[in-house]
């Protein structure tokens, strides 16, 4: 399976097509919540998804009504599956929402289907896209490798001798690392999964592993403080937070394009008026300059205005992409 950047960009462009229509629907519907809304983040506090969730929750309530409140609830476990499955069983009334990720709704279902008790697309109501960003190939500050080409060459020279870390088996970092292996024609290194991005960055700082694939939001503080060194980003282009770090696309593997992302979902069967109001509110929040600045500073690129239909199409496309990576890499997990 070859990832198709043009198709991914087309899906993103489709998300821009009818935001005005959805705003009009929301205004006509006039759904105003009369009790607190729970926004479930299916990971521990402090990570990139939690940061995005709290920024969103802070402004989403006022956009929904004068007395509306959105409370973040962390339900971590199994790469996001625990929190996601919990939301799946809640009523689709708008009072329980999920900030889903590439891991919870694409890579884990693709790599560990037997451990994912839900259909990532049909078991939920897509509401809107929130944001995303690249992963970073990171090495310890003391590493002898200063270019991604040097790291790839070293791994090839000593098959199986070097180790690499991710924040979990089947997560976006794991599958992105496997994708790099097959994209450069084969690399053999020992995969060491940790329990979250903070543990990965600590292991890197201590020199316990040779390299890692981690989301930009988790790596940014370590990169700024010089505790780790970024060799490449996984998006097609360099990221404005760290313009000195090249993209894999421009170095060892042209066309490489993988990003992590957050989308807002609800349980299946959400009524159209509720869906329209939530979609309009999320798009309005993400259009606020302070919100965009807070997300960007944390390494989360805020999404443009999106529709539920385009969000569903994007989810389906990403799931197909990562299933293809699992197939090409011959992964047998779980």
C-alpha cells in the first residue's frame, strides 16, 4: 500500500467545503446543553491529546451556551481503546464526547484488531477535525547521529543491534517506524515499547535507546532544552516550530507523509441538531487566534473548519492507510 498524499490533501480540502452550511444548521437548531459535557481524553494527562483537549474544552463551553461547561475526563489505557470504548457505550445525546487520535482510531485498530472492541468509524459520530502534526525521529543529545541518513546507515550496518522506542505497541509511533523501515528498503532494529511519550523521552535522555518516533508535542520541550536531537519530521514539509529539522520526504524517503491527529467524535446516533451545534462550536473555537496560538505552541497544528462528512471520510482513509502499512510490514501483533 502506497500512501497517497494527494488523496489525503483532497480529503482535508473537502473538510473546508461547507462549514457555512453547518453553521446555519446549528443556528437554526439552537441546541444548548443544560448540564456539563464530558470530553473524554483516552490518554494520561500531560500528553499532546490532553493538551489539545483542555484547550478545546476551555472555549467550547462558551460557544455552546452561556451556562455550558465542558469537563475533560482522562480515561487512559490500551492505546486509547479503554476511553474510546467507554464513550461508544454512552448515549448519543451530546453530553459525552471523545477526542480520538491516530492511535485510538487508526493504528491500533489496524495493528491490533482483536484488542480493539469497536469499529473506529461506524461506532462513532464524527463531529469535526481538531488538529494534528508530524512525528519526529529523535535521538539522544549524546547520539553520534546528526543526520537521518547517518542513523539509517548505522541501523543497516548492524542489523538488530540498535533499539528504538515508541509509546506503545500498535501506536502511531510504532507503525510510522515500521513504515520507515519498508520505505528505505529494510532496517532491522529492536522495538522497545514504553508506557507513554514522557517515558520514551526519559529513556532517550538517558541513552537507553538509539532513536524514537514521537509526536512533536511530546518532543518539543526536550528539543528546546537540548535533551534530545531531532533528525527528521514525518510530514511532507518541515514544521515551523523547528524549521532546521528536515522532513523524511526531502532526505531518505521521498513521498513519506505520516501525521498524527485529533478528531472530535461522539457516540453513534447523535441527533442532527446536536451534531450541527457541536460542529459549528468546534469550528468557531478553532478559528480563535488565541486558541490557534496555544495549540501551535504545544506542537498541535489546528485544523481548518471541517464538516462531519469530511471528518468521517478522513477517518476511513487513515484507517485504510495504516492497515496497508501493517500488511506490507508483515506485522503480527497481539
